[in-house]
C-alpha cells in the first residue's frame, strides 16, 4: 500500500512540474531585432522578460551579432558559422540571465562603439503588471 501511495505522490509531483514548465514556456515571447544595411540594429535597445528570446535577423549587409561578454556570437548559426555574413540569416537567442547584455556586429562595431545594441532582461515576477508585455524600447 505504501509503495502505491508513494508512486501516486511522485506521479502528481511530476505532473505538476510538467504543467509549471508548460505554463512558463507559454508565457515566453520571441522578439525581433534586425541588423540593417545602414549598420544599425532595430531596435537598438530592448527590454524583455527573463526566459524570453530574441530572433536576430540580417536585413542586408555583412553582419553578425556578438555579445560583449561572448555568451553568444551568431550569424548563420551560433556555433560553427558565426562570422559576419551577407546571407539573410536569422537566429534565436534565449535570455535567462537577468541584467543588461550589450552586443555588436564584428564587422561594424566593438564593445564600445559602432554598430551596437543592448538587451535588458528583467524578472517577470517582480514587475508591477507582470502579466502584460514589457513597454517597447
């Protein structure tokens, strides 16, 4: 009897964990940041919630996206083909760490100037009105 009761408790806990994960994933949003032919990112700065993602897209020109702290370097992909490219690439980067992350294009910028942008990642739980999207940046 005790084994059956324990098995039921474990099954309930596992179900709750799956449900919680599904709910968190359902709230995640993917925002778009575009690398433009005029050597700018649009938007240049954006505020998102922890767990959200950004789809970086190349709209023309030889570009990539390189985090100031090297946590991502992406172009055609984020592993083997991350040098600036003139292909119409698109990559998705998820942001789980709170704080502000600067990024730049290796071809047209660096950690202090040129083609730069930033992502501010805020905690969804401790924001007033957390059930609404963050304001546009």
